[in-house]
C-alpha cells in the first residue's frame, strides 16, 4: 500500500507538540518524511514504542523542526529508512 506519512504542525505562538507513537507509521512515497513534527517555539516531544519505516528512494523517518528557544526531545523505538536519515532534528534560530 502506498501511503503518505504523518505531519503535525502548530502555528500557535510558542506552540509545541507532544506525540506518542505506540503503533506503526510507514510510507513508500519518495521525498516524504514518515513522521514530521513542526513546533513554533514550544516544546516538541516524540516518544513511544512504535515503529517508523520509509521505503521510498528518499525521505526521513522522523523529522522534527522548531524555532527560537523551542526544545526538541525524541525517545524512539525502531526507525528504518531506505535512503533517508532515521532521525533529523532542526531548531531554526
């Protein structure tokens, strides 16, 4: 099955995201992150025992961005990618 990943975004000032994955998220699409979390200055956290898998020719498993003083915390189960980065975290200043 070809499925797109999951993208959670907050536009709230100093907004954060808390995401718990105890299941499975997969994508076979090219240039798509399986799980993408985009904070807006608050805490962004990812955790759980679930799996993340990308099988396309590009795309990351778990991609997290935040801005300013926003923090990023990730405690992950198994993350596998065919050609992307397993975990990518970026804070934009």
